[in-house]
C-alpha cells in the first residue's frame, strides 16, 4: 500500500483519525528504581513527538511500580517537548482533594503552554479506602461530588465568599482557584468504561475517552460493538443537550504490528497474558502481585489485542466498530515494556498502520 491509497481503503462509516497518541503507565522495575523509570518516561514523550504523535497520556496508579503523581511528571515532560499534548488517563476523583487538584492542574497547564488534557473518572478501588480514608457515602457518589467540585474550581467559579475576618482576605472577598488557566476547562474528559459514564460525560459537557476495560455490556456483545454504541450515545446526547457537535472522541487500544518474527512471538505472548490474566497482565518486576479475584470482576471485559503482521492488524482495525467510531486513536503500551520496546512499537505503528487510518502527520 502507498499513502495515496490510504483514503480509498477506509470502509464506509470509518472516521479518519485526526490524532494519534499513546498511553503509558511510566512503570519501573525493582532493580533500577523509579528515577530511571521517570527519566525514560520523559524520553519516550520526546521520541514520540519527533515521530509525529500528537498526544501522550499517563495513567495514575497508587502504591505500585507505576506513576502515582501525573501532574509534576507532565510539567517536567513539558519542558522537554514543544507541541505534543500531555494528558492524564485517568485520574480517579474518589482519591483527589478537588481544590488542590484544580490548583495543580492550572499551574501545570500554564507551565507547559496550555497543552494539558485531563481525563478523570468516578471509579474506585476498595483497597485504597483504608489509606485515603472512609467516606460517609459510597465511593461512586463521593467521586461524583469531588468531580463536580473540581469542575467548578477549574472553570474559575467563586468557591467561597469571605464572611468574617481572615488572614489575607477582607470580608466580602470572593475566593477562586489561582492561578487560573484559561481554556483548561475545555480540555477535561471523562474516562468511560460504560454507557452510563459516556452519557454522564455528555451531560457534564466533558470530552470522552474510552479505555481497555468495559462494564455493563450486553451478554454476547463484543468489545468494539459496545464501545461504538457508547460513543454514538454520547454524541447523540451531546447534540440534544448542547445543540452543537460534540468534541473529538479518543479510544485507547492495544495495537501491536509485528515487523519481525521476534516481535510477533513477543506480541503473541502479551496477548495470551491479557486473555488469561486480564488487567493484571504485563507487570514490571517488583510490582505488586495481583489479586486473582479482582483481575477481571464479573460484568467486565477486556479489549482485544490487535497483533500480527501489519497488514493483518490494519485489516482488523478497519473492521472494528469501536476503532471506526473514534476521532483519535491512543496506543495502550504494555506496562512491562521498556523504553526500547515502546520506541519500536511507536515507530512501527506510525509507519505501517497510522497513515492507512486516514491520519496525516
């Protein structure tokens, strides 16, 4: 195939990909430690930008061999890059102090020249409640409360009017989050794993990014079909709620085009891990051992791994309803991959797959 042939190959209904990106957990192993992992994470963003990737996303995971504090990391990345959008996918709001998060987000966005995109979510991990503290209501309700507080703060709403004496603020002063970064509130997305969360994103006026785990699909409904159904429901709900066209939708997917026999064998092994170990697959050395009871809870399903020779991968992507519905495609990088493996994957995808999805550098 040639680049000139890319557009006619797109099936009817397949949206050309306006942006390509990647998602990394910025993992580290028990031997080299977190400092090396963070440095290599920054280098990965720099390499991706040079390859033409328009977005890079980091995942937040507490108490393990992965990045736990995305915003200072992205502030550092922003000093080493020029144009690539820097995103969080996702930050669970149940464990955030919303005002402090709004302050940190605005500060980060200003430092990196308005390139921050934030995907937030209302999911929770019951194991973390003992550390972050119990709440009076259930975790989902508390996450939504904190999400609403964060969204109000990031848009510059008045959070409190001083009604008595206080240091540095006269009575009647209106307190807002500072510094304020104009435009950041328009770059907030909802991380969605279900139809309900996709509809919530539309109701709140947030962008949408869907990931590699789903909940509440119909029995027998394939991953891509449910993903496409959620995206279409989001767009329809947005049009009805806001009387305008919805923002571009991003989809994260495991896509591994093998350009050698060695890579094909490695990617097949990763696919087997994903199918047998679920969300616990591909862990760096020293990471916490997973709890077999929660790797793939009832009612959830894991996205497929598109792997094999580039031509076979491309054909599978062109026929997948979820991929077809996306405006932006985000490569989910296997968490145990190192810098060299990630660079190889990003290079191969950019050269053998991306141009034939309607994407242009």
